[in-house]
């Protein structure tokens, strides 16, 4: 098994410039719309993440068996897309972990809209046999408390449905910014939508192809905010980000401000400056709208010896791994903290009040085939002087240049 030894920079000042890749979330949505437009959209700054590269390849493939690998977004978006492809029959499968991730909510919804989808093995889970056909659409109810990707998958194909789509969302709606992102992109390509209370309406229509520039990835930016929080001093420029963005993960700027990291907005970049240390011992936050940044925030809170009371982590159980369990195990391994479930939707990060850390002991962090585990824990080298990350290649799922970009800031990365 490959491992990287990540060593903190020698200097107390972390300084450098990082050019961020295009947003993976936006890229994947635009790729589906492009496929529904017969590939007539000119897309600039498309993400180079494995998930996006893979999505593009699968959309162009004419194979009868498609393997989406470990990409949850890829699998869910393709399920809906393939259901609309008249006359085409495909078996859509994925990795071992993907075949353990539930898909029934999306399949049920598509079947209500007229889709012909069946399970190849276990009901409710991949692989799926999908026979594409013209879908009628109409009004359906959909549980919204599990994954916003189910909602987005349906919305992206909604204009192609004969009667359009009206979604009545039930339960607590998770990751609302991701749903709004989808609708804004659809609006850009000429589709009329509305989102009021728990109802989303999309009229039947045709996407209007026009050029599209993918803005920089705020999910990737979160790891540099973590570095700035944990550094004694930091001056980090992130190129490709603006405050006129459609990504929910941009909330990291407000979070980091509480921890003493100031964000200065420039024309096509942001500058992060560490201006003070946090002056509190407990931080409260609800991740219901931005679950993908939870691991990063939990990690830098633990490394800063700041307790957390948090909500909105429930979707983390069905990601690349059970992220709640994984965070608890690895934070305990580092003797930093424990993540305890208080009740149904409340968790507490309990700090292990150790007076010193053994700087001679380099702990190895397991990544569980989860890109965000690797990237959330790497900045903790600033706390422990060095840290070992197992299977570091997992970062290519969303951020292939992550390790190279850390080196630009003075971190030393060594394969061991």
C-alpha cells in the first residue's frame, strides 16, 4: 500500500499562490446538459477530477455495460440520463462500495415518471438495468433528507419530460445550495424553473447551447483555509475564485473568518491572511447545506483544540465511506478528539486535552477510499509536524494536483 509522509513547512509563514481547478460539481452538471444538447456546448475550465473525466468518457461510450466506479454523482446522474435515452439498454454498475450505496429513492422516482429500470442483484442497490425511453414526467413526491444528488439527477433531465416535472420534497431538505446550483445552471441554458418552499417546478423545454466557463472549485479551496487556520502565519492566494459564485462550499470563508483567517476578494482570486487566533473553545455549526466541508472543519477544530456541536452530518454515512465513523476513528488515533453522536441529528466533537503531542511519533491516517479523508487530514501536519496518509492517490477523484499544490506552500511530500 502506498503511503505519503507529509511534513510541515520549516517556516512559520505559509505563503504561496495556488491556481484552482474548475468546480467538479458544476462540471458534472454541465456535462449532462451538454449530452442532452448533442454535445453542442463549449465548456471552458472543465474540472480535471477523475469523477469528471470518467463522467465525460461514460457519456460518450456506446458500451452496453457501463462501470461508474466509485463516483456517486456519476452513478446517480447517469441513472437518470440513461433512462431518457430512447432505444438504448444498458447495465450500469460500480465499485464494491458503490454497490452498497442505496439508489432506491432515485429509481422509484424515475419509475413513477415512466422509466424502465430493474435491479440486477439486490433490490435498492446497483447494478441497474436501464432501458431508455421517452418519459412522461409529471408530479411526484421525493424524500429530500438523504441526498440532493437524487434531486439534481431528476432536475437535469426534467426539461426532456413530456409534461415537465414538479417535485414535492418531503422531510428536511439537505444540501439546498447544490439544488440551487443545478437550477441556476439550467436557467443559464434557457430552462424555466421555480423553487418555492418544498416544491420545485421545471417546465418542458429545450436546453439552449451556449459557451460556459466553469468557476474555480470552492471544495478544493477549503483545504487551504484549513492550512491558514492551523498556520502561525499565512498569506495564501487562491486563483479562480470569486464572491459571485454558485457553490455552497464558499461558506468556508465565513467559517474561517471566525477562526482568524481573513478573506480578501480580488477580481479572479482570493487572498487568505491569518490575522489572529480563535478566542473561543466551542464552535457550533449546522452542515445541512454543506456536508462536503464537514471533515475539513472537524479536522481543523480538533487540531485547534476547539470543541464542536454540530448538526447536518446524516448524509455523510452514505458517501465514499461512512465519514462519521471514519473521522471518529482517525481523530482518536491522533489523540486529538472523539466524534460522538448525541442523538438523531446532533454530534459533539470532544477534545482530548493532552498537554503535549509526541512529535517523534508519526501517525498513519487511513483514507477509506475517500478523497476527502486524505485532504482533510493532510493539513494536520502543521499540528503534529508530520503525518502519514495511506493511499494518497485517492485525491485524484476530485483534486489530482492536491499534493503538488501542497508542495508549493512548502510542505514536504515523500512516498514511503
